């Protein structure tokens, strides 16, 4: 007897996109996630770019997934009520002698099927983006590129999958997988489980699980990318996502607005041994700040409000591995999902769910709910509507995060909705409380109180991000 038809290892965008697509069918699915929430791996620390699709080689899985993911993102964002904008991207060419490189990108994009690609001359670029460097010679313009909020994408996929019947087991770390005559036995720190099919969407750890069941070994290197995030006052410095063609100073870094109106600078690309090594380093941040000026002028770099790093799951063949392991039937890899993994996730979900649907001859549900409503934002309402909302529920009039203007009502919703937040970071990623200029300096004590109240726990049990990350310690209740 199986506990589940399908176990998905990993609650990042890949795992949750597969879960949501599978939830259209009558099938018993569970996501095993070692952390206390979804969106705790690479999906929480990236550029948030929905790539157009001219980077990956023609015919590669990366190129196919990128194009299809980009195409699906618009409908998905509408259905899941998450911020997405086609702001376009520019790849800058700074010297005439580098033009063959730019044309190569253009040709690859056309071969991959990217629509409306154009090479712009210097005047056209500067007219479109006046803050681009005066050194610009030409640029590749891709209007289909966009920006999305990676947290909201990941969380919304999970919420919608959950509402449609997918189970989520948090704080459940898979430690071993064994192939059985039929199906798989999974050992976790929360018990033993049997599944007919396993989807391996474990990010930088996907090689570990693949190598447990297959003789054909793969290797994933954690490739760190450091970032600086600028305050919203700098958010309109450029409108499009600005890349540079690799040139005499090596591979450039990007400058882009985020879906919430900040400006993001980065990332670096530094191979490391530690699959948990998401700390930034001084050298990494110096590299970012040293390079951004080559593409964009007058950047207000004093407006940096935080820095962070994410780990690309770089597979040695430089390709997405999205297939059933040949010598372990029923084990579906979703490995090596580095960039453009965020862009590709709708396509990855569609493809893997399609594969499993055929294999299991699954029936569609009649009652699948495709639409998910995000957290109600008083800021998005006009004066009268807001006043009416506050009269109805005064918690929407109580501002908790002053930088982002997030109310108690929004935080309560984030905690109490399906797969709601259990930690400060969970609240932050769902509401943006703590993501502003003061980086939660003012709001975290108040958010902790709301978490303790709504989750019926002692404030000393409130954590930053689950596990042992408690914020208040001590035994004297009177001082709390
Ligand atoms: C610096 C950087 C910039 C990027 N920029 C972009 C971009 O602009 N656009 C784009 O399209 N893509 C971008 N990407 C790529 C994109 O972020 C990833 O491809 C995507 O987030 C990968 O999602 P995932 O679900 O495969 O992995 P993850 O988000 O890492 O999820 C894997 C999950 O598995 C869980 N897990 C691991 N081991 C276990 C275990 N033993 N048991 C249970 N659970 C486990 C982890 O906790 C994690 O939650 C970028 C990546 C980086 C690092």
C-alpha cells in the first residue's frame, strides 16, 4: 500500500508548479519540504526576471521551458493574482567590436522562437532608457521579458495546489530513498513513507536524491549569486531589465526594477561547496557595485537597503534534467533548475504533470479551482473603499509596517489563509511587512505579537524562519 501516489520533494517554484498542475487531477499528492514553509530555497533569492528566451542554446530543454514558461506566466499571474509585468529587457553592447556577440544572441532568440526581438541603435536605447551608460553602442531589446514577484509566485502556486487537495508536509526532510519492486520507500526525519512516483525537485540537493536511485550519476554545484537591493525611491531609475553583453570586464550584472518597485543589482556567480552557503561576502558585493556602473549611470547606490545571496543549482551538463530516470522508473527528476527556472516553472509543472497524467491515466477533477485571490491590499483601494473596509474590519486601519504600509488585517490574512505564515519570514514573504527601508526594525515586535495571538502560541515560540530561530529567549514572563 502506498501512502501517496506522488511525493514531490521540495516546495520551491518547481515542486509547487508540479503540485498545482497535478491538483487538476484525481490523484493523491504530497509535497515534502524540509523547511517550515514553501519558498525557502533558491526560489526566494533570485532576480525575479521572466526571461524572454534568447540565452539557452537552440533545441535545449532550457530554451523550450523558458519560452513556454514565459508564454504561460501571464495567465498564471492573472489566475493566481500575483504581480507580473512585461517591462522588457535590454542587453547592452558597449563596443562596435562586440556586435557579433549581440547578433549571435539575436539569432539564437529568433531560432528559439522569441517574439518581437530587435536590435536598437544607441539613440533608440538612450531614448528608451536615459540612465543607461553613455558608452552604449547598441542593444538587444526583448519586449516579452518581464518581472514577477518570486515569493508570491511560489506561495500562490502552493496555496492553490493545497486548496485543490495537495497535502504539504513541512519540517519533513527526506534522508533516503529506496527503489522498491513497485514504487519507492522514502525515509524522512518525520517517518517512513511509500510512494508510487517521486518528483525530485530538491533544488541544489537534487543530485543527492537522483544518485540514490540511479547508477547514472549527476553533479550539482551551488553557484552563489550576491545582490544589493535598493530602496523604492530608486525603483524608477530604469524601466526595463538591463543586462550587458559579456565583454572585456567579464560577465556583467543586471540592473532591474522589481515587481514591487525596488531596484535590484546583481548577481555574482561564485561556485561554492556549501549547499546552504547563502551568506553574502564583501568581495561579492564589491563585484556587484563595481560592475553596475558599466551599464547604468548615476545609480543611487547609497540607497541600498539590504543584500542577499541565492544559490543556482548548476548541473555539470549545463542543462535542465526534467525526465524519468532510465534505471529507476517512476522517479522523475526536476534537477539542475538554475536560471531560467523561475520563468520556466509553469512549463515545468505542465510537462511533469502531463507525464504523470499519461503514466497513471489520471482523470481530471470537475471541481478544480484555478483562481486564487491574493491578500486584500487596502493600498490598492480608493479612499471610500478603504474607509468602508476599515469600518468593517478596523485591523485594516492599523498600520504595522510603516515602510511598506502593511496593516494588521493583511498580516492576519497571511497567517490565517491556506498554508498560512508561521514565522516572521513567512509573514514578510506574504505581505512585505519588514521588506522596506528599515528591514523590519520597527515592525517585527508587533508582527510577533500578532503571530503569537493568531497562532495561539507563546511569544517565545515565535521564530524568524522556523527551527531554532527564536527571537525572544528567557524564562521571566513578566519582562515580556
Ligand atoms: C542568483 C540567482 C538568480 C536567478 N535569477 C533568475 C531569474 O531572474 N529568472 C529565472 O527565471 N530564474 C532565476 N534563477 C533561477 C531560479 O531562482 C531557480 O531556477 C528556481 O527558483 C528553482 O526552483 P526549485 O523549486 O527548483 O528549487 P528551490 O527553490 O531551491 O526549492 C527546492 C526545495 O527543496 C527543499 N529540499 C531540499 N532538500 C530537501 C530534503 N532533503 N527534503 C525535503 N525538502 C528538501 C528545499 O528546502 C527547497 O525548498 C536565479 C537563481 C539564482 C540563484
